C-alpha cells in the first residue's frame, strides 16, 4: 500500500489513474465509519473516499489510490487544486492576519477583489460589488438588493433552477429531493415559470421566452416583481443550455418593465464555459451577477456585482457579515483570477469542451441512450434516456457514476430527472487524463 503521509498536493502529483485497493479502500472505509458516527446523516457524500492530496487532474485518497477528477469540487477548483499562485497568496496573507471583519476595520484585499470584479464582469456601466461567503448568500443578497432598490417583493425563478440550500434559496430551487423535501415552509413571493429546455421542448429562444413572459404577465404581474433570476446554463437542473436568444429576450422584457435582471453565475462563472462569464456569450449584460465556486481556487468566497445605482441603494450596514470577504479568501481570489487570465484558461475550457463533445458524439452514433450532449466549454453533460425514447434513464446514470468511481474516475450526476452525467474537470487537466476518464465512462456504458 502506498504511504501517503508525505504526499504533497498541487500539480506536483503524478498525473495518473492508479488503483492500489478497491474503492473505497480500507482506510477510507474506516474514516467513513467515523464520519457516520460523528457527522449528521443529512451530510451525504457522492464517492466515499477520503482525499489526502489533489492537484492537476487527480486526487489521492487515504489508501493511496489516485483518481481522475472530473468534478472539480463542483466547479470550484477551475485553476486546479492547490494551484501554486493560490497557495503562495494564501500563505502570504495568513502570515499577515487572518481576520478583522471588513465591516469593522477594512483591508485592501476586499477592495481589490471588488475592483477586479467590476472590471471583468459583463457590462461597461459603473459597477459596485459586495463580497460574501457562499453562492446561496450571494443569491440571497442579490434578492435583498433588488427588493430594496425597486421597493417591490416578487421574484421570478424558473423550472429546473438551483440557487442554494438556505430557506430563501430552497424556495427558489426547483428540485424537491434532496434539497427541499421536509424543510419548508419556504419564503413567500417566489414565482416559478417555464424555462427553455431545447432537448425536451423543441422551442426556439423567442418561442420559449414568449411562454415564460406570458405566464409572468398573466399570473404574477410585472408591477409586483422586484427581480427575475436565472442561471445562464442551469446547473443542478441538468446543464441545460437555453435556446439562442432566450436569455436576452427575458433581459429586454425585465428592463422594459423595471424588473432587476439577475444572472446566477455561481457555477458558470470564471472561464468555465469558455469565456470568463457565460453572459459574455449572450450579447447583453445583466443588472446584477452572482458569483462563487471558481472565484477563489477552493477558498469560500462569493460576490454580487452590478449596476452602481442598484448596488448602492441598500443602506449602510444592510449588507455584510462576520466572514464576508475574508482576507485569506480575497488573497486567493486575486491569485485565482490572475491565473485564469495569464494562463488563458477560458480557451482551455473550450478545448476541453470540444474533446468531451466529440467523444460522446461518436458514441451516440451507435447508442441512442445518449439522448443529448450539451454544455459550453468545460461545463459539459450527457443526458441519458431509455432506448428509442426521451424517457429519462436515471438508473443508467446512477450506475455510470457508481462504477466510474469504483474504477478511479470521479463523475457527478445532476438533472431534475436524475439522468444527466456532468463533466466539470479542472482546467488544468491534461488531454490524456481527460480522455482516459471518458473512456472509462464509455466502457461502463457499453457494459450496461
């Protein structure tokens, strides 16, 4: 068995898939037993291995197994785990100070992150940013800001949406299990309308937008709406890419009706979709944009960025929190964003996306259970269906994820119907490692 006690993380790790025990191995099983005895049962795990090191495109578990990482901590470690610049920035900041609370005594790191977000997010208008800890916090605060600015309460969300696990964001999220079941009642004044889902509705962007807007106007009323919020590519809902023109039509309607249009780019942001933000590909800029996940290389940080007149509408003290914009996370974010830019990782995301799309397009020629291949850049997915139909095939999807993990490849599932495998590799992964992981999935598909 490999001695992992002195293994270092980061890109220095051997970039290989290597199994020295079954998955999970004995040490991971021992740790899992401890987890079950100490951690609340509601905190589940997708793959029961315990990671001791990670970097590039691999993660090493407590038993010395090296697995291919096609999940990036759910799109968090886009620059790779333990990216050198991030590690050095964190070390330097820890040696200075770990916390003051920005709303008590501020520090320049927070300001620098805000300045950078104002610079790189879509839109050439005057902007402001506020920092938080998690994606759900960013979404909640975007809604708070929109309500304060408009003096209205209603919020429109969409089918297949995922926005978080707090009370408000659970109410905004579409999928019941495991996110909402038994946790209500939820916050009021949330209205759900249909979303564009080209594989299943067959509608153009204009047609899908017309249906969404008709329901908003007839069942809610624009005069009651503070905000409309949507993911530019729906994440947990199934990596659903809306039909061309859909998002812009919604944005145009919101602007015409005094409704704040919010793009939730928590999962799509920071080079993941082939541009720094997915909105860069849509031909418009949202009023507000929420970011998290890929922002800080694995450190907890999130943000709301948007039009200055909207962001500045909240009174002093209305936004903030003890840990929001933590100085260590801010240092990590500056190094992470710099890495995206200097290493042109948005273009790398496009290369990864092309590899995934081409790989599964070949398989699809001989396997009609591959219903749809979609996504942008390194945010790609395959929707599995029953042969000869579009009926969701959740059993096959679950089998692929389970068996891939057992063979040393971490993949994640998603989708309202539980029938989508999503691929979110770190942008630091090599072509060879990525293709090896995809081939494992293909072999499992052939055997099932």
